[in-house]
């Protein structure tokens, strides 16, 4: 209980590094790169073909 009373916010640079890391990971997950050589469409083509049947 005593540790809760002595809580300090993380330093400014730890917050900055955390936010930048989250932004980089988010951009990587949002950009769905399609490898045309291997025919990898990220599974969207399979769903599209399944719905046509």
C-alpha cells in the first residue's frame, strides 16, 4: 500500500519511445503488403472466393 502512495510517472523519454514504438507497429500492421510473386493476398482472395460459392 505504501508503494501506491509513492507512485511516480515514467520519465518523458520512456513515454516518447513507447509512443513511437506503438506508431511503428501500427503502421506495419495497417499496411498489408501483398507479395505478388508468391501469390500471397493476405487471405482476402480466399474469403472473396468463398463468398461467391
